[in-house]
C-alpha cells in the first residue's frame, strides 16, 4: 500500500509531553494512548489504535474531556491529528511537574 506524502504547515508550536489518554475511534472502538506532543491545533499520540488518514477520533484531555480531531497521518504505532476547534492548552497542567506557558507566551 503506497502512502501519499503529507505536506502541511504547522500553525502552532508543539509542546513535548508524556500524557496518558483514552482515544475513541469509529464511535465504538476505545484504546489507551500517550500524547507525546500537543499544540493549540493538534497533537501526536502513540497507541496501538490504527486509524486511517482523514478519520475522526476523540481524544481525552484533562479539563476538556473528549476533544474531536481529524487524523492527518498514521505511522507505526502513532498518529497525528488536527483538532476540529483549537484547544487553549495553557489552561491545564499536562503533568505534575510541568505547566504549559502562560498567556503571555506566544504559541
């Protein structure tokens, strides 16, 4: 199966994280995953789930609950997805030792 190259410009700076999450796919499938980077516009998740490009998923984020996203790419145990609506990631902590930049820091 041949994969088309994915070419797009990132809208926001990505923040490296290590956050366990839950992913819902195709309305019925559920899988555990780990968010490894996130921005206002999307995220990258490591998981055993194998969505396809352009599929819709819901990813659980602290203080936001399930957030809808469209899969942009999939490769060997991870996928990248764009949020349907930007998420202000400054409003929550991704782990106990690290808080995201405050509102004066451009992302």
